[in-house]
C-alpha cells in the first residue's frame, strides 16, 4: 500500500521557474513514486536577511519508498541541482541563518508518521510557522491533521500570525520561457 507524502519546494536563485520545473521532473522520476497533484506556485518574501523572492509550492506523492530513503533521495535531487548544504549544524540559542538556495525540498508529512531521528524530523518541525508552506498545503489537504499538534492545516493557516507576504505566482510561470514568449506576443 503506498504511503502519502507531501514535499515542500522552494527556490530563489537563478532561473527560479526552471529550477522548480526541474525539481518536479526529478521527483516524478523517483522509482515507486507518483505525483498525485501539486499546489499552485506562490511567490514569497524571503525570511531573514537574504535577497531574492522565492517560488514555493507543495507536491503530494504516493510512494512505496520508506521515509528515510525518500528523504535521502530528496537530498540527492538537491545536490544534483547544485544545492550545497552545510555539513555541520551548530546547536545554539541563536536564530537559524536563512540562505538563498537554488532548490529546497522539505519532507513535510509522511502518512501520519512522527519521526525524530538525528537526520530526519517528520512532520517538518517548522511547517506550522510558515505561510509559504501552509498556503499550498491548504490547497491540497486543508483537513489534514498535523499528527503532533492535532490541528488541521486550514486551522494552522488561519491562526498564523506571520507577517510574511505570500502571493499566487502567475499561472504561466512554470511554462518554459520559450513557450511564455510565444504566448505573450
């Protein structure tokens, strides 16, 4: 029986639409995995002191891949696309440093599983604080109950106090540039 997983996507470096399309294509090529649907694409103001507006969205998957293997494959996609992750994480009281990135793939949910291991935390530990995750999640699964917080996605979004601006991107943004140019002439 397939597992239901939700993957958050984000990009703010280089050709953002091409990065987003490439990430979707690479996810689509994962063995024993099928993209069920994907959310609209959102443009999101960056968090912290980084520059460049993000494109964000969520894809829903059916997969036979175990949770740890799925996360490793998502990280491999990031590496193949040029993402460099810091190998050392400093555990301190200081706030996390946010960085611009060519692609970011976050495993948000995997069935109703709760995983807390050194390399993996599911559900994603900060998804409930992020409008750029909750807005696309609410499109796909508004009634999904967060297994740790015991609150639905739509309730989390409605209660979010974040001032971060998240807006729908143009519908044609993910078409290849040559197609967009033909359509606008």
